């Protein structure tokens, strides 16, 4: 997967969680939870969806990497290189 | 005698039933005996008659919240907002920490647990795929908690587990908390999401208590000689309860006053009802209301359409109301099925309209009345125009031998 593919994947997962999510003004360097209607349980939905879709087991200590769209993409890029 | 600060009145009703999404629609369907019970196809179980609610699920919260929460929570949020609106109130009309939310449930968590086991089956039963939503969805206060989150209520919330007497039990809890001065307003009622569980259908079937009929609308037939069991329904009904003083102060429309209530236990059998204890329960409610049987204009029965259950309740009513043959008797489950934790409160709500129009809605699907159920003034198949209904006695009984009775009076004396 390319970086753009991974960004699309993350946004697609968020849209599945909240079909009213608005990405127009999303700043990729700011925390997703500050910009979207996502609580801690929604955030865990992202982790679960990555597990279901790509069999990724993201350890809890790595969750901070998923905070922003850019940090998320950077973290997932090597993990999804072959996907 | 209670002071006006301790007298509790109903000032709002919000509901979701298999045939209606508002009190006025519900009333109209009941008077005309319109059932919308359908055949459903359940995972593992197969086909069965059941009642499904069709309300506007996103009227009061986002689809996202409905996905995250439970079906009972979704129904509860809708009913609570509708009840407040019906009462002419907003969550901020009372101090938010002085509002209590009391929700009656027959069971909770069954649907969510079944769904999760089915979900991980698709992943070879690897429990790392078990959802993190499972615990918040299955804690027993879940539906009441979802209501507080949606309305921003910071007072107490919890569930009342009382099998199929839970709806009545929640109203009793609301009355008691208002009388104790614990809260200034109670949002109380019952909810059920039971149609989402194949296990509930399968258990009733194994018990020989699940209704079956070619036409699902005719499956639930209390008092009929050929009745063969329960029709499982989902549903909800939430009431706004206030003290008489506060309701009068804000010039609220008052549906009626809860003047009597009682609960007791058979202490006998897990599933079989017991008429003598039902008599005691009704008598206790009458005593607390300072009423006699002849003061009751209408009995809203619990009867579910099982052979023994209907027989026991009819025996109890015949025994206690022998001196009051003019008291009307009807049944709502014949039209909407058994909404479990919501049953008692939906059935009471369905009859509240009789205070205004004097009509008693019928028990439908009675082709051949069982002589054991031939009560004096049983209303069957067609609504009856009475000379006026001023009091309703609402029966609700449940498994583990739990009995509950509510008496509501129209006039504020």
C-alpha cells in the first residue's frame, strides 16, 4: 500500500464509524480526536478494523502513533508495505 | 394520604411499539385491533412471528451512536426524547442532577453476546476480534445510561431487572424516588430488544411456550381455546413522572395519577404463575390506593397467550373481582405481542386514552373463547364504548414468580 492508499484506508474506516464525519478541513498533523467526533471507543474501532481487514495486531504502546493522520500513515506504511 | 408533593402524576409518554411510534398512533391501532406482527427469520432458529419497531432511529441521535450502542438504548433514547417532548419539557427544565432515569428490563446482554460469538466465529473463534464495545453494551445499566448520555442528565440512572414485570416495576421505582425526594422528575419505563436474540425464541420454544400460526398477526391469542404461546416483540415506553405540585405549578397536561402499586413474589416456580399471589398483589395495590374492586373500571391484563398463564390470571381476576362484574378487562399483547420489559408500560400507555374517549380496546384473535377465561366484561375482537373509564389496574407478571400491579386514576381528587 502506498501512503495515499493508507490515508484512504484510515478515512474509510473513520467514515464507517461515523458516516457524518467531515474531512474537508482535516489537518493531517493535528490529532484526529480533536477534529472529529471520535471518543476512546471509536478510536479502538480503528484498531479493530485494521486487525479485521489486514490482520494487524497493534500493541497498545503503539496507539499514540495513530493520533494524527500523518503519524498514522507513517506508522502503518512499513506494516502494510505488502498489503 | 399523601401530600401533593408526594402524589405522582404521569405528564408525558414516549413509545415505540411494533405497530406505532407515538401514543396517538398506538391508541388508534389498538382501538382498531391492528396488529403488525410479522414473520422474522432468526439466525440458527428460523422463522417465527415477532414484533419489530419502525421508528425514526436518527431523530434524536446520530447513526454513529446507534451503531456503538444497543438496540435497547436506541429505543430508549427515542422514547425518552419523545416523552419529554410530549410533556412539554426539555432536559434543562429541571436541574439535570435532580432527574432520575429508571429503566425496566426483562434481560439485557443476551443479544450482544450472541452477536459477538457469531462475529468471532468468522475469525475462527479468535477472541482478539471480540469487540471492546461488549462490556459497555452489556452492563445492566446500559439502556438507562445511553438515555442519560443523550439527554445530558446527571442524576441517578439504573435498570430494574424484574422479568416481564419490569415496566411496572420501573414506574414504581420512579414513584418511590419522587416520594423520597431523591429526584424532582423521573424518566421511567421499560425497554426490550429481545427479538434480536435467537436464544430467547429457542428457549420459549423448548418450553413449549412460543406461539405459532399461519398468519403472524393471529399468532398471539390470549383467552382463546386454541392459544399456543407467546409472540416475542421488541419495544419501549418511557413516562415522565412528576409530583402533583410541580405538574400543577407548570400547568402540565396530566394523563393520570399513580394512586396504587404493589409487587410480590410467588416463591414457588421459576416459570409457572400462581393466581393466589396475583390476587394478593392486586389486593395490596387496591389497599394502597384506598380503593375496592368496584372502583376499578378497567383491568389491563398481563395474559401472554400461554395456556396456564392466562388461566391463572383469569382465575385471580374472577376470584378478586367477583363483586365487580362491570369492570372491563382487555389485553394488549394480542395486538403487539409480548414486549417483555416494555410490556407493562406499553399496555398501560395503550389504555390511557380511555380516560379521554371512554373506549376500551379489544383483545383480538379470540375465535373461540376458553370458558376458563370467560371473564364477565372481557372485551374481545371489537372495541367497546364504555360510559367512561376513570381507573385502570395494570397487571404485569414475570418469570421467577414476580408480580406487579399499578393503579392509575384519571381524576386528581
